[in-house]
């Protein structure tokens, strides 16, 4: 897979871009976020696993009962570390994450 051959700079850039664009985040990147992304690269965490974890966490936060109190914005990439670990242990069809992406996009459009 091509993502296994990207260098640390490209990996970190792609992770931080995905994080910045994830609904529910502050939309800004700080130094600690960059350090977390570097650590993920050093651990060999696949880029797709991180991207899928961002999707899964965003969907869980967005698709909530009507009238539920709003959640505060996510201020750190570290927030997603437990979900990244969860995604690494999942055996889910990639179509599920495409479904989540579509569901999030539709939810954003209807707001």
C-alpha cells in the first residue's frame, strides 16, 4: 500500500490536515498535536486507521439524541488516541467508514 511508503513529513501533514478538517475540532493545530502525529508515525500506525478513527469519533459526537446538550470543541489530537486504538483492533469492512463519511457530510449539510 502506498501509504506505508510516505515519509514522516507527509504523514504528519496528512494527519494534521485531516484533524483540522474533522467536525467538532477547533480547526487549529498546535505543537502538541504535531508531536502526537509524529509519535503515531514512529509507532507505524497506518494513516487510514487514523483517518477512520477521526471519522468514527466525529460521527459519535455528531449523531446524538435530539435535544442533547452540545459538546465542547475538541482541542487536541490526543483526544482521538483511544479511538485510534479501537480502530486498529476492529475488523470492519472499509465500506462502513465510507458510510460514516457520507453520513457526516449529510449531517453537516442539513444543519
